[in-house]
């Protein structure tokens, strides 16, 4: 190589095209360096533009003043190479500007036509991303977004390169060619490599992708961010370092934004703020995913990785592509999604904490092993809406996890011998998935302070103490099992704590308690609206709610174009009324003594493009316990109908509560209400009450605190059934109590039992035995407080007592004792006889 010395004082227009050594360079206009050149000093003034298309070496200092620009030409594969032995200083509004200096977008005159120039995973330049209708964004560190909205849309290339080796130009976005509109895709970002003693950056270092173009039809895709690699002794300043993906566009569809680029910084000292370093995916159109930031202190063995999408949501994820197997720490934040797959890395170790923040998401794939060797605090910290997902087949080796407003989705077994190593707080969520086991030595407020723990069907929760304490602000959703035998010794639900199952889980909440289930005041077993789904809730029946038919099959019913009907279970849901096409409620189903079904869903509506959802049915509880102390609430009420803007949807029916206990006590409530109907230019139907069946040896629990009433509002529904049976007695009691909600609908007697001690109909309940040939034997019938009993079927009653009630006798009827008090009504439409005692008080009447 020929070497010569060039002494330059001020350069306005200059091109150095052969290797040179110069004392200093002051750039006032445009200067292009085409050959490797060494300067003693470089100063780029406010009007200067320095184009470095070859290696630039500075033995002293380099200054980029406000307004000054340093760059390279388009598609320079080697990029801008700066070596500064002294200090590289970038003043405010000074730039190293490599925006859109990478590979060319589609329709930019290269060999690939509509496709943009991109690097493939082997570092070869190929064509990709073009779309006849909408071009895709380009990928590099992050994935560019696909184009959508036309018949032929662009598909983004795959990310490439390594996060620790920011060494490529960004790729070009796809162009378009629809209807003679040939929009150019955005170019990729450029490439920078700086080696310096000191970098003081108060300006901007950037290698962002070029934007897509819209107008006149389709839109082109954006370029990906480029690469920035800094190797410095000291880094300081309050400026910015960016490698954004370019912005996508929208015109009769959406083109793809570019994926973020790669930034890698190696340093001995740094005071530069991390929050001023960005590699987010592009916004606009369909958004791209973030690129990668790698920071390494030269005194440390390993560096740290930051994945940050600057709070831009994207449906695409960033891969962890690296030749390294150890990182100091990994931080994923601000809506970024990091998907770690076996294709990119099989095993890696973090020396410090894994931190997920601000709605970010990390997915650990099958065949990938992650080890965390953190020596202080929690190994994993998941905050503020961020999520960590372990896919089945992943391997996680760490001791402790903190969720503070975060989400953990686990498809692998997790074990915490020390309960202080797992903490759920600030309304966090845990989902135990895919038939996995979550083991912890004790389950109480040591670990579970606030949030939701979802134990999905087939998964298992193993607790060393075989006891669970559910504190205030915490909900345990149980579809899976408690231990191998699905049994615990004791459960305590404290005030504001809750136990439930997931929506539409047919098995319901199954609890086998060898000792005591205690629900304290304010505590809940809460199965409200956890049953079959109402209309317009995304299932196969559309406007109709999901309901059980009389054979226990799930079918569609209750929907109405104008007013949806309420759903039935133990009681009958009300029809919708007031429009041309109204919902008709399904028939009641199941047996009063065997409360084993979810509640059914109310009908939706679809008039005038108003698609109100019907209320879901109530859930299902199957409880076996030695002792139940209920000072809180056990409930499986139906969901409410919805009104507004036209028609109204129907309420869901109450669900089912079946309990088998030795001892029952407390002063709480047990309910399976129907959901509320609504009124808007007509009336939708409320849901019918559910079914409650309680079997016990001893009970001091007040029966008046047990309700299965129908829903109010709109057209009110009829009550469901309450069945109470003491195990030492032959027969049980049926209670039909609508809690003074007036309804014209009857509750049928659906049962396989032929003998009862008592049927009590109260507070506007309306009860009618099923029409069958089996004679019901009954010791005592009580009809109270506006209730009505219709004896249309075969019935044998020892004693009848009315207290402000109504009885209708439509078939031949005979009883031993009959008493009517307080303005009761006896409607006799068939032969009626009393063998022994017949008392009617003043104010009561007999109607024939």
C-alpha cells in the first residue's frame, strides 16, 4: 500500500482515496474518506459531513460538534470504522448518523426487484419481504412484521447474527407492485464499529431502519435497525444510542415495520444511562419486535443482555441468538417478547438475576436449559405485568422466584422446599399447566400474599404440610388435584380470600378435606358465572347460550334477536319479551338431590349490530369434609344479563353446590342464585336458580341462610332447589324459597326420591311436582309468605301447613292434617279430604 502524509487544516470538499497519514482534519463541508487514513485529530463542525467509507484512525481526539454528521454511504458492508486513541466527543445535536444506510429495500434498483435485500441466517445476501399488496418489514436482531391486508403479502425474513457481535448492516423492507404502484421498501440501518479510549456522547449515535411508504394503494415494508458496536475504555454522556426498526405504513391494509437491530458495548467504565439505549422494533403498520442490547464490562467474565421494545406491543418475538453460554444478567422489559428456542441456544447460565418488567414476556422453549446462579435476592423477578413461560420440556435451574404484579406460566415441575423462595404479591398470577407439579413445603401468606394461583386440569399442587391457608387478596383456582390423592387435611379461607375453579370446567371444584374447611367472615368459595357460557361468548352456538338439555348434553338455547332468555337449571329461567324475535328458555334439568351440573348460559342478542353477551351459568362445587365452618360465603350464582343500546341479554342460571360433611356450622351464606335479567325496550329473562344439596351428620348452620332463588330484573325467574339431609335420618328436606322475588314461573320437582320429611315453599316460591306416575310420600308440606304449591301430580302428604300461602289442588287429594293461617288461599279443583285435623284461621279462604 502506498503511504503519504497529507497536512490538512480545513476541508470543505475533499475525497481521500488512498491510504494516508494526516496531522488533523477540520470538516466544514462534505468530506469522503475512501481509503484507510490516520489523523492526529478530527473536528466535524456544525456544517460538516464526514463520510467514512474506509477505516478512520485518530491518534488523538475526535470532536463532532452540534449539527455535525459522521456517516457512511449506502450499503457499505464494512460499515463505518472509527478508531480513536484519545476521546471521541459528540456534542448535543451532533450525530453519528447511519439511518437507512444498510441493505436496500424492495424496488430500489437491485437484483431482487420487489423483494428487499436481506441477510439470511448464514450471512448471505438474498431477497425477501416483498408483497404485491403489503410489503413485510425486515428482520435483524428483532423480527420484522409481516404485511397484511391483501392477497399477496410479504413475509419477513428471519433474524440473523449474534447479539454479542453487532456486525451486520440492517436488511431492507419489502416493496410493493400492485396496480402499477411500486413503492420502495425502507433500507436497513447502517453499521458502526468504534474503538476508543473515551467516548463522551451527548448527541446521537443511530443506525435506524428506513420507513415504509404508503399512498395510492399498497404500502411497503420498513427496514430493520442496523448494528452499533462500541469498544471503549470509558463511556459517558447523556446522549442516545439507537438501532430502531423502521416504521411500517397503513393503506388499505398494513405493511410490516422493521425489527430492531443490534447494539453491543464493551467498556471498562460507563456512566452513560442505560435508558438512553434503544433497539425497539418499528411502529406503524404491523409492529416489529425489538432487537438486542449487549453490555459487557471488560473486567467481568460475562456481559448482560437487555431486550426492550420501548412499550410498543408487537405480535412477534425476539430470538436469543448467541454463541455464548453465560451472561451476567438478562433483562426483558417494556412490552418486549423474548422467545428462547433450542434452534438458537440449548443451554445458558445467568450469573445474576433474571428480571422481567413492564408487560414483557420471556418464553423458555423445549430443550432449552436456563440456570440462574444469583447470590443475592430472588433469582427471578417478574414485575408489573411481565410474564415468564416455561414450555413443556424446558429446564429451569434456580432457587427462587418473585412475582410482583407479574405472571408465571409453568409447563414444567417446580419445587420450593423453602417457602420464602417463592413469593406471589401485587396481584400476580401463576398458571400451572400441562399436567405438571408445583411443590412447596407450606402454602400460606409466607408465599402467597396477593394474586391468583391457577391449578389447571391434570396439574397437581403438592403441599408439605398438607394444609392450605388462603389469605386476603389471594385467589386459588383449582381444576387440578391437591396431591396424588387429591386430598388435604385442612383449608382456611381468610377474609377477602377466595377459592374457585375456571370458567366452564365441567368437573367443577372438587374438595376432599380430611379435617376442617373453615371459611372466615369475608372469605369466599366463589363460583359465580363459572358455568356454561352465555350467548355471544365465542362458542359454537353463537347468539344462543350453552345449556344442558334434559339428557345432560350441552346444546344451544335462549338466544333472542331482540331479548335473550334467562337460562334454567333447578328453577326455570324467564323468556325474553318485547321484541319480534325473543329468546325462549331451556327446560330445567338434573335432580334436586344430586347437584352435579354447571349452570347454563343466558341468551345473547344481535339486533341492530348489538351483540350483548348472555350471562354465564354458575359453577359447581363437590365437597367432602369432616368439618365445614362457614362464616363467609359459598356461592355459585349465575352471571347477569346486559342492557344498553337496544336489546338485552339473558341471565345465566345458578350452578350447583353439593356438600357431604360430618359437622356443619357457622353463620355465613350458601347461594346458587340465577343471574339478573335486564330491561331495554323490552325485557330479557333472568336466570333460574341452581341446586344445593347438603348431606350432614350434625348441623347448627341456619337453613334460612341457604338460597337458590331465581334472578330478578327484566322478567324474573323461578327459584332453584335446596335439599338438606341428615345422614342418620331416612328422608330429607326440600326448600323452595324465592326470597320474595315475584315470578309467574314454577319450579318443578325433579327427583328420584319418593319420600321426604318436609317440602317448604316460601317467599314467592312457586312449586309444582313433576308429572309422573310415582307417588311422592311427604310428612310435612309448609307453604309460607306468598308462596304457591301446585299439586298436579301424585302426592301423599301427612300434614299441610299454610301461612299466608297458596295451594292449588288439581287432582284428587287427601291429607291427615291441614292448617291454614294468615290469609292463606286453598284452591280446590278436585276431590279433597282431611282425615283428622282441619283448621282454617280467619282471613284464609277456600276457592272452588
